[in-house]
C-alpha cells in the first residue's frame, strides 16, 4: 500500500487500457459481422414443393450449389466456371468399382435460369457423375401427405402451459 507524503502528486505507473478495450470491441463487432458470411458457403433459395421426403446432408455426399448469380460451389467452396469440370473429375475419378458412389446433389437458387442448371448437369455428366438429384425444400406451412415420406424422428416441440 502506497502512502503519499507531502503535497506533491505521485506519478502513477498504471497502463491506460481504455484505447485497447475500444480496439478490441471494434474488432469483435467486425468479426461478428464478417465470419458468418464467410462460413455460410453460398446463398441459394431452392425451389419449394410439397410431398418432399426430408434428406439430411451427410459428410460423404457431394453437393454442387449454384447461387442466384450463377456462381458454382462444390461442397460450399466457391469454384470458378472454368474449373468446375476439373474439380468434379478429381472427385469422381477416385471412385472406382461397381458399387462406387457417383451421385451428386444439386442445390440451385429458384430464380436461376434453367439453362444454367442444365449446363451444370452437362458438366457433371462429363466429369463422371452417374446420378444427380436436385435438392428442394418443403413449401412453407405444409407437410408431405405421403405417409412413407414422414420423418420417423420429428424434432421435439416444447409445449408450455401458463402465460
């Protein structure tokens, strides 16, 4: 504990952390805004329909995405148009044998011109893809009317009484 003697003010040797805190808060805000857009991959609103069976994405599945500007994404990583055939060929040429999985899922924005989707399907077929499935979403506030399409493990809903 320090005591002051006399009328002179003592010099304090404490660091001023206020500017450092200001900089850290600005950096925190920047990262809160930028990181979600980097990790989200691509933004595409697929077509919606009814009587769709839920299909969760699995790690070994190959997904070709096309956003509303026509940009390609393979497994959420952007790919230039010129490189798409090479990237897909690299993936599917390693899968050999009779029971090799040569399926690809296509998730395209609903506002995209159909010619762009057909072009992507042609490139995929040239690259070794044998089966392509298109990803759509269930239309809002609807459920599939086909009994076999119902999710056997629906998400738990919480019900609370009172208020």
